[in-house]
């Protein structure tokens, strides 16, 4: 994993935390020093291990916002 | 895959569509006939194949909404 870098640029919101201490979070994350992307995935308490997740562009976040208004 | 069932109960929003025709969608999906959950993942055009994704409880969706207001 030495060639894989990430930085949680901004923690936006914790959506939930499970019994094992992993939390589902909405963050702004930079992968391999690239421009940060919005990101939803689960993290361990130390934010060293992560689950597979989904990244979002600004446009996708705008659509998601609209979708959330409808429900 | 015969023991795996899903139904897109409600299509809420398409967030984006890529060059291969797969779209990132925000849906309400029932897995194996269980109560439907909010769900974000990518689907092929026929909605037969899917990527790994994230499901959300009502509470997680409420937190996500709050997070989206902040950005």
C-alpha cells in the first residue's frame, strides 16, 4: 500500500457508527494527492482502514442534493 | 446469482452517466425481498448489472441531508 496515499481534507458528517467502531462518513478526500472529491465510505476509528466507497464530483453532489429534497 | 434478488422500488435520481452507459443512481432498493433501503451505486443501462455501492438507513439519510446543507 506504499504507493497509495489519501488525506481526509474535510470531515463533513458522520452518518452512523457501528458496534465495531467503524463509522460511515461523508468527507472530502484527496486520493494520491489529486484534487479532493466528495466521498462516502466506512472508516475504522483511527481512520487508517476504510471500506470500499463512492466518490462524487461537484455535479453528482448537486444532483444528490436535488434527489434528497424529493424524499 | 439465483439466490440473490433485488428490486428497484423507486428511482430517485440519476447522478451521472458515463461513456459506457453506466449510471450512478440514488434509488430505493429492496434486497432479497427485505424492506427497501436507500442506495447509491452504478448500474448498467438495463439495470441488470451493478457496481458495489452503499446503502443507507433513514437515519443515515437524515445525517447526509444535514451534511449537504453545510457544503
